[in-house]
């Protein structure tokens, strides 16, 4: 299921503003890639280009290529909706649909693409997705209750269940733990480690320990100043990035000297 992504010469714009400049990188399947860097350097912007969510903002566009298993996601004949089905996303704030039950939340994405899913298939998919998201045992007796009645950490796992129910190949997570307590954070980190057996995972985090704990590769983005574009400064195995990075700016950032 997991797919490889190759980004080449990517420039990312909001209208005339070049927000992120000239990114090239390889993202390996069945692994976790972390993106770190100071606020405003373009981590979220970059992440959203990996499933064509960037361009839903009026005036937003890219130059360059993002290829999944060799196929450019920005090719003329590629349907952005299909891309978003293959490349799922989990956001900073858990955002279950508040009026929907837990099970309907899990099925929300699936119902958009498969309106005729049978009751028993739906029930199986709900259980499978919730088990995969390490939430099943906690909610199996209240599947018909609203998703908004769960704790923050449970809601975030519900959002992960919703994202994986459509069976994507890639999962993007933008600071998925920043609104969570330390226990829920560790639960999500364990889940990420399990999910990487099946998915390609990219995670943006401000938490250096988290990047060190969950990721295999880390990319450091930085920005030279306000109004300047963000750039990928360095990317390497996470162990190398946190012990002996090549760039001084990386060293300064991970040791807490700025950002
Ligand atoms: N919708 C938008 N329209 C115009 N500019 C935007 C938009 N979203 C972000 N930007 C700009 O793009 C740049 C990168 O922002 P982005 O949100 O990607 O940074 P980030 O690294 O995710 O920061 P943070 O760590 O604070 O989340 C910033 O200068 C930001 O102001
Ligand atoms: Mg961000």
C-alpha cells in the first residue's frame, strides 16, 4: 500500500508570494518522515502540496513535481480529488464532525466515494479502522454516540481512523499532537510507529523529542527572514540529524538556540 514520493524543484506560491523555494527530496515508503523548523518556514504549506490541498486556497499554486511512484500528482490528467483519497491528512486540532456518531465519523470519507457500502461491510470497516487506530476497545460500546463526546486524544485517533478508512497510501499529519496531553501524545506516537508498517507517513512537529522518537528521516526547513521563502536546509536519517547534522543552522535549531 505504501508509496514512495519524490519531490523535485518544488516552488510553492500564494499568489505572487514565494512561500517555499526549491525543495527536492525523497520520501520513503513504510517509514516516517518528520519536518521540523521555526514557525512560518513553510512546513504546513509544503505538507499540503503533497496531497494537492494547497491549491484549494485561491491564488495558491506550485511549480515543479511531486511524483508518487513515478507519477506526477500535478500532471494534467490527474484528478486532485483522487490524490486526496490516496494521500490522507490529519490536522493539528482533532476535527471529528460534531453532529456525527463515532461510526459515522469513521465512515465519512468512505461515504463520499462509496455511497452504496452495505451495512455489514460498513460495520467491518468501522471495526477494522478503529482497531488500526488503537481506539476500538475504548469506543466499541458507544459507536452510535457523537464523536465530539470523546477526549482530545481519542478524537485525534478517531480522525486517524477516518483517514485510514479510505485506505490511503500516504498519511500526512500536521502537528497531530500539539493539542494533546503527554499520555495521548505517546498513544499517537505508538500508533504512528505501528502504522508505518503499512503507510508512508509524513509528520510536521515542533517537538524535537517527538521527531527523534517517531521518525526515520528528518527534514529541517528554515527561513532567512520575514517575506523570504522557506527552504529545506538539510534532510537525513533522524539519528544523524539529531547527533551530527551537516549545517550549523540545523544544529542551532535542534539545540534550541532559535525557533
Ligand atoms: N493561506 C495563506 N495565504 C497566504 N500566505 C500564507 C497562507 N498560509 C500560509 N501563508 C504564509 O506562508 C508562509 C509559510 O506558512 P506555513 O503555515 O506553511 O508555516 P509553518 O512552517 O507551518 O509554521 P507554523 O510552525 O507556525 O505552523 C508564511 O509566511 C505564511 O504567512
Ligand atoms: Mg504549520
